[in-house]
C-alpha cells in the first residue's frame, strides 16, 4: 500500500496497480477515514485490482464535493481505461457515489459500475446536492448499480436500500440489491470504536468473513467490466 497526495493536502491509499483495473472507494461521513476501509481494500486488491481509497471531508463548506471529484479524477488518470472505473461508496460515501453515478454526464466522467455499501440515500449527496432516493423522471441510462446492505444495520436501515433500488427500477436504471447478515460497519471492513467515536479497520474474524464476501462481489464486478 502507498499513500499519495491526490490533491493539495488531500490523501489516498493506493493498493495494487490502478493501471491494471481500478476501484475507487469513498468512506462515510467521518472526516478523513480512509483507514476504516483498509480490510476491504486489501482483499479486493488481492484479486489483482488496483484500489484507491480516498480521504474526504463531509463537514467542509462544500460537504466534500471538491475532495470527491478530485479523487475521482485522480483514479481515472491512474487507470489504463478511464471509463472502466468501478466506484464503491459506503454510507454517506454511498450516497455520494449514487449522486455521482446519476449525474456522471454533468461532470464528463466515465464510470462502469457503482457499488453502494449501506448507502445513506435519504440524505443529500455531496456531489450533486440532491437526495438520491427522490423519484425523478430525469433518471437516464448510466452505470449499473449494486447495492449491498446489512439486515442488522441500526444506523442506516436496510429499507433505505430497498426503497432506492425500487426507485431506480421504476426509472429504468439497472440495479441489483444484495442483503447480508451484518451491520453498518462490517459491510465496509470497519468496526465502530465507542471510546474514540470513530470507525476503525475491523479485526474481528466474523466481521472479516463478511468483508471477504463483499470483496468477492466487487472483484466479480470488476471481472465483468473486463469482459
């Protein structure tokens, strides 16, 4: 793993070689929490996939928009085929990934597939400033969605992903919803630490088993993009 400065004063961890195949990961609302997704990034990279996990600040004046778009541009430039980028977002990062996908043409960014982990789709996303779950007729064609959500999630209930999947389907957008027996943190490779009130990298074997399932799913998505 190598830590790089993707924009002035903004950092990302890079696993593997993004010039082969690239996955960009956005963490949740916690500021600069790229380490929380390390177990997931490591396991995805083991499949020969380049993974970029970017810090971003949802509490900045623009709610992290500049960070997210800069990390997206960095990942595209690092990849051999910019339009084949797979975007993975967790929680509020999942909402941002959804907004970026729905509005990708507004930013002239190519995108092959979007994976949302326990996406916070009832909140305005930090890229477009809109609520992804809103039923909008201007939904068009774009990258396919895969939504993964833990049925034991007590932070963002699984019904949020169920409702968003239904909204996408009503608007003709391709989506797959996968429900897993896990919570809000483990689905992204994280664990919540009450003492620090922060998400940290998971180390519990049960959580890491879930992480492997999610990593397998992401790796299969990347393979499908290559076909």
